């Protein structure tokens, strides 16, 4: 056997690192050639007694070795003891079965810890032990099982299948255990995969492998379902593979391997059909209902990609029912089901959007938000609810539908008022509609809209207190349209001026001209609004002329249309008898 590396015990198979008893035999043989040698195994001298040899007095007996395996914390130590004792058990099949199985158990333990460097050595050791077992006890099922498995795990698929074929012949005259039948099938699967990947026809081994995997399943080996499904899939028999997986999941809905395989073998609608079948056998199984919801989500995407929007909505409705049922059956599923429900509710909005039904999309997005505001995404990524809301309001603004903007944002504001973009747009819509109502002589309705605008702008400023434009816009509502909040508006305008001056000084050299211009314009607006409050609203001159002089120093400078009107009002205050021209 190949030599074990590092702290591993030496191996039987590597001719350069054989066990101590083999080296002693070679030394005592002088120049005699080996006879009766099992390839790669211990060497037996000519004329040597073939009967079992008693173990040396300082080595454990078979029963002690078995006990060591049961109580060991490190199987490598036990295998080292077996190496030492092997000379006394050369013709004892039970020893070689124990040695082979312990080697496999050690390999499994090492692999579970992520240590794979010595796996090849361990499988080679196991292969030698089980091959020797078969020579000593040719009718022992465990010999066929261990030998086939160790060959397959070492990557020698042809040799594994040859051993499996021997086992099939043996099984014609003896009762074959279920685990051996499954291993025969797995060995056949390995040679089928190897052949198909090499572009060769499916080998004859496929039929025998399928027969034995079915036999193992019928004998109660649930683990045989996965290799059976894989065997069928590699032969492009997807329908049969899918049927095997469905039956496996009906037997055990928590079979994660079967779940993963079914996704591959049941594309699109067939996946949801499969889970519906499974659900009929497990109507009160939370995981099955969850999986059905997941499958219906896949079905939704298939219909959506085909522009079959009616069926897309139907799939989403059924997915919602499944996730609600799963959550009701198993409270611990609440978080994951609510995540799914948020996706489902949002998806309805995007389907309506694709249909061109923007009003329905708006309603669906708002319903998704109202159902679970805490799941609103932080970023406006593709297919997200946040992007859906931005898309709807953008469409309404582009179409100049202030009535729809108002209705949409009014409902939005009641549920979620933590996005300054949305609260600002709500405030803007209220202001512009208020102006329209005032022009139509509907003073009471106009005042209500201006009050709503002040409320929305106030929330906006809470969320973005350093935005000079937003601070100025809120003050403007009071200054131009309300008979209240004047003192607060005045303070906020002065704060906007202070913020603006500080921010202008901090602007980097590479700031775009547009950004510079917008900040400068907001500063000029604040000066102009102070003058408007002083002259138009409070009916006094005060420092208004100073304010106006400052305002025209900022974009758009002398082109500020409101300045001329305020100056005219100042003249009227100075000369009350002068008629306004």
C-alpha cells in the first residue's frame, strides 16, 4: 500500500514502506523469490504453513482489536496496531474485514474534517484488505461490498464494476443484501458517467446497475433513490429520473439531495407539478408547502418570461397561499416565509408594470409596502419594491399627473415616511395642486393641500436637515401660501443661508457646474423669500431691500422675476396712495 504521510501509520501496499512483519519475512528469505504472492500484499515464503498463524504474544487478539475500534478516539492508532498484528492473522478473514472497514471508517472521518491528503492511501489499504478477504472467504457479501466500494472511491471505476459483476454472479446463487445491491448500482453509475463524459455510448453496465438500484430501493434502501435518478438522468431519461425523485420525496420530504436533483430534472412548470403531487401526500407538512411555494415562484418566472401575465399572477397567488400555509404550520418558518411573501407581493407590481397597467402596479407596490414595511429594500435594485415605487412616481411626474402623484404619495406617506425623496415629491405635489385649486377659487381645498405640503416638507427636512434647497422649500410654503409658521419659516431661511455659505466654501474644485449652480440658486431663493415674507406677508419694509440686494448676487442674478414684484410692493408701502401698475 502507498505509505501514509506525516503521522499516519505505514501502509501495506507501498513496496517501499511495507509493514514490519513483511520486512522481517523478506530478510529471512535470503535470495528466494516470493511465491503465492497476492499483488501488493504481504509476501509468503515457499513452504510456509498456510494455516492461520497465532498472533505474537505482544499483539492484541481479534476481539481486542474489535474493542479498540469501538473505543478509539483515533482510528489511525488502531490501524497501526492492526499493522503490527497482521502477521498473526494472514489467513483470518474476520481480521481483514475489520481492517478494511476500519480503513474506510478512518477515511470517512478524515474527509469529514476536510483532511483529504491521505484518502488515496486509505482506500488503497481498504481495497487490499477486502481483496484478501474475498480470497479467504469468497462467498462473504461484505467482501464484495467493501472491495467494490474501495475501488470506486479510489477512482478505479472499471475494476469496481468488474468486482460488482462478480457480486452479481454470486448473487444468482445467494441472497444479496440491500447495501450490496446499492453499491453494485453505484459502481455501474460510475462507469456510465465516465463513458458518457468521454462521448462513448451508454455501457451495458447501465441495465444491471438500474436493476440492482431498484432492487435496493424495494428492500428499503432510501439512499438508492439518488444514484438511481442520476443513472437515469445520465441516459437522458429525465421523466423516469423525475419520477424516482418524486417518490423519494414522498417517502422523505426532507431529502435535500432529492430536492436539489428534482430542480435539475423538473424545469419550469413540471417542478411545481411535482411538488403538488408531493403536497397531496403531505398536506400538513410545512416544508413541503414551503417547497411548493418555491416551485410556484419558478413557474411564475416561466410565465412572465413568456409574457403570459395572467398565469404569472395566478402562480404568484398560489405561491402566496403555500407560504402562508407553511408559516401557519410551522411558526419557526415565519421569517423565511415573510421574505418570500415580500417578493411575491412585489412581483405582482412588476407584472402589472410589464403589462402597462401603471395604476394597478402602483396599487400592488403600495400593498406590498403596507403588508411589511420593514422589508423595504435599502437600495433600488432590479425587481425591488423600492425601485417599483420610484418607477411609478417617475411615470406619474413624466405624465404630469399631479392628481395620481398626490393619491399615490398620500397613501405612501401614511405607511412609510422615511425616504426624503418620496416625502419631498409628496410635498411638491400638494403645493402644485394647492396652487391650482387656489386659481380655481377653491380656497378651502387649497389651504388643506398647502398644510399637507408643509407637513410633508417638514418631514423631509427632518430626514435631510442639511439640504439647503429642501430647507428653503419648506419655508416657502409658509411664506407664500399659509398664514401660519412665519416665525419658524424665517428662522429656517436664515439657517439655509448659513448652511449655503458653509457648503459653498467646502465645495471641491471638481464639483459639477450644475451642482454649484443649484446651491447658489437656493441661497438666492432664501434671500428673496425673506424679502417676500417681510414685504408681502408682514406688510413692512424692514431689511427687505438688503435681502433683495443679496438675492440678485446669486443665480439667476438680475433675472429673478420675483424681485421686481417685491420692489414694487416696497414702493407701495412707502407711498400707500400710489396705484400698483
